[in-house]
C-alpha cells in the first residue's frame, strides 16, 4: 500500500508538484467553465430582453387600441428562433392580451402577469418586461425559451477543458521529474551533514552551501548558531541593565514621595487594606506623641478614642469597598488619641492610592484645636451680642416711652398756652409757640421712627407664604389721606406670592409709595406703578413714579439713616424711611437700589427670594 510519509523526498516532491499542478489546472478549468456558463446565461437573457423590447415597441399601438390580432401577428416573429417556446403580451392590468406558443410545446403562458425580471428553471428561462410609451407603462411582455443552446455550448467547453487538463498533466509530470532534482539535492546534502554530526559528534563539520535560496540560508543559519547565542547573551545583559535603571528610577520616585509626605504641614498616615499603618511622617509623630517605629505595623484604631473604635472598623471597611478622595466623618466631630491618653479635635482627608502592594489610603490629619477654641469664642460673642441686642431693644423701648411722655406734656401745655393767651400775645410770641409745638411733634415722630428701625433686626414674625396684593392694599389704606390730598394715581401689575413677614412688607410698600407721593413735581399729580418680575430664583419688585428724581451721586446716600437731600421745610420727614426699607429687604435676603434721573422720576427696585426663611 502506498504511503506518502515512507516515500523518498524526491518522490514526495514530484508527487506534490503533480498534485499542485493538477489542482491548479482543475481550478482554472472550473473557473473557465463557470465563467463561460455565466456569460452564456447572461447573453441568453440579454438576447431575450432585446427581442422583448423590440416586440414591445411594435405592439404599443395594438395595446392602446385593444387590437389582439395585431399583437398576435407581432408575436409570430418569434418563430424564427427555435429555442423560444412561448411569447405573450399583457395589458396594463396584468391580463393576458395576446400569445404565441410554438407547436409541440406543452406549456402555456401564465394567465396573469407575474413580477418583472427573469428566472431560470430546470429546463427553461422566463422573462417578464414592461412596455412603455411616453414614459407610461401600457403593458408587459413575457418570453420563455428552452436551454438547449446553453447546454450545447456548456458541453463544448467541457470537452475543451478535459483535453487541456490531460495535456497539462503530461507536461507537469515531465517538468516535475526534471525540476525536483534542483530542489531535493541541497536538502539531501544538508541531511547528510546532520547525520554525520549526529553520529560522529564532529561539530567542526559545516553544512555545504549549494545554492543561494532558502536552503542556502538554512545552511548559513546552522553555521551561525554560536554567534546568535552570543547576541542573545548581549541582549539579556542589556535587558538586565534596563531593569536595574527602572528599579533605580522607582526608588527615586518613592524617595520624592516620602520627602513630600515628610515635609507636609499636616500629619500624614498611610494605611493598607488591613488597617495597618505603613507610613508615618514627623508631624504625625508630633501630633500623637508616638515614635515612628511604634506606629509602623500597628492598627489605625490605636489612634482612635475608645468610644469611637467600635464603629471605626466598619467605616474603614466601607471606604475600602468604594474608595474615593473625600473628607472623613462629614457632619461628625472627630478626635485623635495621643499616646498619653489625651484627645484632640481633628479634620481628616482620605485619599485612596493604588500601589504594587495593593490599595492604600493616605490620610491627611489637621489639628483643629485652635479653630475649635475660636469657634467657641465666636459662639460666646454671638450670645453676648444677642443679649446686648435684647438690652438695646429694651432700652430703645423704655427710652422712647420715657422721652415721649415729657414731649407730649410740653406740646400740650404750649398748645394750651397759645390757645389761652392767643389774643394777648403779639405775632412773634404766637410764632414762637408754633415753633415749640412743631419741634416737639418732630421729635416725637423721630423717636417713633427710631424705635421702628431698632426693632427690625430683633423682632419679626416667621416668614410665611403670603400674597403681595393684599399687602399692597393695606399699605394704600394707610396712605389714604396722602393719596387723596395729592390726587395720586396708583396702579400695579399682578403681584406674586412670596415668603415674607407681612407687617414688614406693608411697611416697605408704605414707605416707598409714601416717598413717591411726597417727592412729586409741582402742578403735576403723582403717577405710581408697582410691578414684579421673576428672575433667577427671585422676584424683582419695582415702584416707579413721575416725581422730581434723584442725582446719581446720591443713590447710595439716601439709604443711610438721617440722610436727607431736601430742606425739611419743603419736604417733611426724618430721613429714616428708606433706611427702614433697606433693612427690611436685607432681612428678607434681598437687595434694594434706585434708578433715576433728575426731573424724570425714580424707580425703586428690590428683590425677594422666591423661597427662603428669615435671616438670622
């Protein structure tokens, strides 16, 4: 039985050449036959399509005038082609219009039109093609042919391919017998050299280089084996040197890192995933009172007060499960435990670090003892200030009450004096009495305004959601007399609901509208418009008038207490109204400002947050 492996190298080489040649010729022949077969099929389709196009052009009139006889007469031209079995014409509705069937053909055309195109079956080709006239389909044509022409040409090409195959095999055998010697001889020579070295262990024998092809390169490679080993040794040494440099660089980076940690102003501790301390800087030694060697390898819980240790382990494990840089113990007071047992308040920042030894956490610890002391001092100062404010409020109330009583008495008695001795006194005396009463009245008004101003920062209701339009109505009722006297016209846009102190909002609207009425132009009644718009989470209110206006340089001054721009004889008042407005708006977390030009009126604007609580 023939065995390929047991055959000689030259015999196997000859067989390989023959097999490769046979397969190449077979593939070429198959490709040639398949190409010709596909080409013949396509030519047949193109032929039928051309005939269908010609017949379709010749039968458009028959389709348009429904002349079946003309259509059948046109189809009779297919008799000249013996391979065409059936021809048929369909109208635009897909119904059979005219047909031609070659005598002896058992098939008939389809009763209705199928989809356009062509299809091959086992022994026939069917083609459907539309008929157009003026770019409008007026019908379709169907042609069916047998495949005898295709089969005859395919048999002819098959015979030619077989003859070519036989000739190629004979030629391949002759060439293989001659060419295999040039290939097998160098290999046989190299094999003989390897056999000699194997049996005699004579490594001085070199392989003979017979050719300059791949086999010659194989011989050269065999002879250069020792030099390649030396090259590998050199490469290995270079690799070792590169690794040594990399290790030295890593040591430098580690040294820089340790230097940064050591020079940090905060205590720095590095802890591994077991909770053991692996790195300590000098500040940590100073904070906790431990020498460095006593901390390395110890559990981090050593530095946690006893009362917190139970929960600290759980916090640490939870952080290692989802590590991210963050502050430790947000919302909780944290304390560190010194070696002497004393505690001190701390702030801790946690930073996860990936190392070759696994995940680590670098903790930055700040001693906040001084800050806590300052916070306590601030708290005490705040409480002291609150007590002082309460005492000032009480003083303002008592002072206003005690001052108003003498003023009322002075005013009353001076008025009685004027009424009783009015006819007995001269004009100067009556004028002096009027000045005394007016001064007492203004002093009383000033004291009341001061009392209102002082109470704004210490008293007030909790903010509630309230509608501004009823508040505006209450302010207008309070200003009824001034509105009637001045003939003022006051209008407003729809106003929102806000979180505010209702009584303070009444005072705010009353002061701003009262000022607009007071500072109106002569011989022109006041026109005042109140509006509000929502912007960036707050409401912007505006009180616009047509009054005398304000110079730009006084925009800030008018909101300062006791600052007046006009003579009190012309415009009465104490200079406290706008200061009260500013304080009310700031109490609600807003801002107040004025936009004005002299002679063109003023617009006072203030903001109220959309939602909020009373500022403390």
